[in-house]
């Protein structure tokens, strides 16, 4: 019997797969911008209140969205600070974040190509210490212990870090449609997608311990729960936003992939309910 390959994320994080700058390129970045979940208003209000964020255009705060993607978190966060820095290792993601900022009239954003490894160098050139660093569904790409140690001296008193898990991956939920989706992905890609992108409780406990070890205090987690639903196109688009760019089904094969997925899902209306739990892990200076 052949031993199946280990489960891994879509995109994968094993050495055989490229880094995020290559994973999230081209059409994958387009799918990411259109189909990834946004963040509900209570999450942003909670961050503003917890860290007393100041949006004064002259004396206000500086925030960093590390692994900002196409700006789902950085753009609404911009309303609560003087300047938000969106940093990501994928040029195509940054291009879309920058364009979205222009469309929405967000003029206090700075978009930088980089990763967690660049945070020490960034801290050296910042005009002020950070009020807040947010990491939304990207911490599993990072060396979090080294990152938290670098962020501690770069953060102002009363500021901190927020590691946000924006719901369970669509292929790992406790529902018939999610289990059917997972089976299709296992068969199509030849491996089981991981059940966590830094979202399960054991992962969150590791990050909490690392925040405390780095010197952050008042480490705690809050949650925002809501009910949502996905159309078939949204479900398919979310999957395509998480497939490594080199593995994305070719345009000529995409209709067959969609048909295979639709046939595997439970019969009935093509609307798939989900319970979304946004978990916000914070630590303060």
C-alpha cells in the first residue's frame, strides 16, 4: 500500500512549493481579491478600542498589516490610524491592494514588498513606533517567534499585535458540503489540504505562548461569530484563491473542475451556509 502524502495547506508550505510571492500571483491574486472574506466591522472597532488607535492626520498612529494580501484588512484599518503600511511578499497582491486603495479613496496607505523577515529592517526606518501590527490569516507563513521578538521593541507603549484567524478554511468545516469539497480536492490535487491556516485552537495556543515569551502582556483572544453563506461561484473562487499559482487548473480545464466539484456537492440549492468565527489574538506592550 502506498502511503499518502501528508496534509498540507492550499497553498502548501512544504519546501517543494514556492514562497508566497510566487504562490499568490496572476489569476490567484485576482481570485483572492474577489472571493476572500472581508473582516466584519466589530473586529476593526475592537482593535481601535483595544489599542486606542488615533487617526489624527498629523499626530496619529502608524499600523502595519503584515501579509496584507489584496488589502482586506489594511483598507478598513486605514480609517483608524494616520498611516497603514501594507506589506506582502507577492507583487501581484500588492498591486491589487494599491489599486483598491485608489478606488476607495484610501490615501494614507503605504504598500511595501516584503515579509516577516524584513520587519527588523523596517523598524529601523519607521518615523515612529508602531501602534499595531495585524496579521490576518498569514501567520502560518511566518517564523512567528522571531517576528514577535522583532515587533516588541518596534511597538509603542499601549500598542501591540493582533493575530487574526478569519474563519475556518472552506474545505475544513463541519458540514456535508465542506466534507464533499475536501474529498474533491484530495482526489484532484493528490493530497489532503491542511485543516488549519493558523486557525485551530492548538495553533492559537502556540502563538499566544510566543507572544508572552516575546514580552507582550495581556495576551488574550476575543471572537466575533456570524452566519454566512456562499454561492457556488464564491465557493469555487475561494478555492481558486488558495491554490498555488502553478497548480491552478488551466483555463481550458477550469469548467471541468467546476463541474466535478458541483457534482460532488450535496443536491439542492447551490447555497452553502457556514458559521464564521473570527478569532483575534492580541498582546500589548
